[in-house]
């Protein structure tokens, strides 16, 4: 349903060979300038500002929903060219990051490809990836842009493809 709704909202050329369940031809939209993404970055499939995903295990957790709203508000107000806001992570978030970071770090040498391991090593050196520090999106984006030309932006949920 979300894909169908997104396809109805888009403007552009027919996507070859793709017909929606309603029988309508799907439309595809491509930005012509990076700032065009500001118009669509908050059209998400789930988890956006409405916070209505009743299947999520934290749906009734008021603390979780309030924290999630902070990130959604950051994404909703962000415009290309602005610095990505700095996020102060709380101790529970850092503790969770620590657990995941340590477990993945143990798995990477034997389970990740050499390209990932090389890039991850650079992220640790250049962006503050470590068990006691959740990296800031702005720092990661600046690093990725310098390395590849790509950059990151905050979004409010899952983006449609």
C-alpha cells in the first residue's frame, strides 16, 4: 500500500513494465538537484511522524516514542546545506551501542569482507567510531563525502526505493 501511495504521489515518466495492483502505471521520480531531496525525505514507509507502527515492540513505550520523536523532528526540519544537528545520546543508548559495537568488532575479522574492514578502520580513526562513542551523522557524512562524493542526511523512517 505504501509503495502504491508513493507511486501515485510521484511525478515523472512511466517506469517500464511496472504496473501497480490498481492497474495504474507506476511513476518514478528522480531529483535533479540534491536539495530536491528536501521535498521527499520525510515521505517514509513506516515509523515517521505519526508513530503508528503498532507491531513495533516499543509502540506503547512512552520514553521510546518521545526519544524517537527527537530524531523525527531533526529529520523533518533538516534542509540540504545545513549542518546535521549534533545529538546528545543518553547513557542507555551509549550502553546499547557499546554492546553492539563490541560484538560486531569481534565478528568483523572473520565475517566481513576486506573492503568493509578497511573502511571500518577508517571510520574508527576519522569519525570516532568506538565502543563508548556513538558517531555523529555530520562527521560520518563529511567523511563519506570526502572519500566518495556521497553524503548522508537525516530521514524520519524507512525510505521507499
